[in-house]
C-alpha cells in the first residue's frame, strides 16, 4: 500500500510536453497511460514479436523514478548530468517499498527499459520517443519553439525509434519533415 500511495505522486510530476489541446503541460501519469494505450494499438508495428504485457509493464513503471529524480528534458544537457545516478537511487527507494518479489520484478523491468537490449524495451522506448513528436506536431511545435529545439536535435534524439519499429520511425520522419515544412521545427 505504501508503494501505491507513493506512486500517486506521478500525477504531480509535470513534463515539458503540452497536452494536444494546449490547455496545460502533461503529467507523468498521463504520459505513461498514453504510452500503454499506444503499445496496445501499435503492437503490430514492432520490429519483432514482443510480449505486450512486458511492454505495458515497462511503460507503466519507466517514469516512476521521476517522483524523486524529476523530469529532465532529453535536450537539457545540464539536467542530464547525474541523471542516471539520481534515477537509480529513486528506483531503489521507490521499488524498495514493495515486497521483495515485486520489488525485484519492477526494478528489473525499469533496468531493462533503460538498457534497451530486449525487443520489448526497444519497442517501449520507441513509443516513449514517438509520443512527444505527436504532441509537438499537434501543438505546432510549441515545446520545440519554447526550448529552442532544432531539426538536428530531434533527429539525433529520435533515430532510435527504428530499433523498436522501422514503420514507426518512417512515420516519425514524415512528422518531422512536415514539422519543418510547416515551420513548427526550425532546421537550425
């Protein structure tokens, strides 16, 4: 029960991504839920056959560490310093609230997602990168513009989508191309 109470805090961790209706920033709980639904809907586009339950579990726990470590933009180089250490400490503390068997399972799922070695982790990570692209496209690049994000930064960050899904990477590239054409994403 302590763990379940603790993870409610995920609803209070706001991301830089703006909701597609532009009313406010998205929180981590909403992000995780959206990714889980994306996994169910887009499963057929994974490069390999994946265990959807494992993917869903990863997506639902991958950002729990942000309760302690905070949400750091992938484009924030200063914020990235020490991020792995902060997140590891958070994972140990938060998953440590669970009984041993559950603690080990969720911690291992979190590590698997972070390492991106399995087909499930690669597909989950692909979705985690695709979602902010969708948000930016639907909000005419609002977050990109606010934080000075450029085409080369977006391509470098998101090229890993192809590791989990070549089809979703092709789709993402189309969104990126259209975002540049429409002025949502500056080339430089």
